[in-house]
């Protein structure tokens, strides 16, 4: 009985893994269980699965763990050696030795998808502001969709950022390059629902956000604010498709 609890705590049954994980559900009973981190457990892909099943750098979990433990893999500019680390929306992956540079983005079929990006983009990331609070010392704290925090003084330009706006930052330094407002005319990436993965221009903001598709001007749709990440004005500031 105790052994069962221990195994279930350290591992995850493949049949219960998110459907977008690229693993064979019936081939084996267990798969790697993500470690709690900046992204919710059901909104990311463990690094081991990315190395073995997506990038095909290994054929077994043991080989994947060895590659990861060598600390050659950078997530958002920082070396990660935990094979259970959860890679989530808009995180960047760099493996310079293999000349691999990629970003996790939204996808209508798989929910999350890893795409190739130019080497010069691997230090750029867009973060959606999901929370804004006053903290001790009179400062204002902004929290991004990936769990990172930004502190600022009242009255600063950053203090004027609202929940739903995005920040274009440089990783890993967290230098803020630009503020992307959730406003009419802005470009947004849809991150959930049947339009997930599409880019559209915001036409009107109300209870729902009305969007005109960036690639198909004849296509319009509505989305919740929470299902959008602003990624630019005239054109996307990062590659997301």
C-alpha cells in the first residue's frame, strides 16, 4: 500500500497525462510527473519529454536525463538540469551545442507546440500580466503568466500597466524592452479555445474581445481577455507561429 502511494506520487500514469503530450499512452504505464514550478502542472510539458519525444535527442528516459543533467539546456536564458521542469507558454529553449533555438507557443490541435525561432530571438519573451498588487514598501508588483514578478514605483510608466497588458522582456535579465497594451488595434495571440494559435487584431474590447484574423481578414471571432496575449502592434514582436 505504501509502495503504491510512493510510486503514484513520483510518477504520472500515461493515461492521465495531458492529451497534448507527444507520448504513447498505452505503450507504458508511467511517465514523468512535472515538478511544480512557474507554470501550472496541466499547462506545460516536462523537459524530459521535450528532449526525448519532441526534439528526438534521446531514445530513452535515461539518455534524456543524462543530456539534461549536463546543463547544456537553457530555458529563458538560464541552465536547467531538472528533467521534470515544466516548459510552458512562450518559454524559450536554447541548446547551443546542438544549434537548437525554440519557443513554446499556442496550438489549436495540441494546445502547446514547440517551434523553431531565430537565434537572436531566444533572449526575447512576451509575458502577459495576470496580476497587479501593492506590496510592502509602497511598491507595485506585477506578476506574469509564467510566475515572474516585476517591482516598480507608483507613478512610473510600468505602474500604469494593467492586467491583460504584455511586457516584452529580455531573458534572463528581465530587462523590460516594451509595454504592449491590451487595446484596440493591438495584435494578440489566442491561447485557448478553438481559435488557439491564431493571431488577430483587436477590433473592440467589451465583455468579449472582437478580433479580426491577422492572416485571413475575412475571419472574425470573439475571445475572452484571459485567452489572449498581446504580442505586438503592427506586427508580432516575436515569432509565435
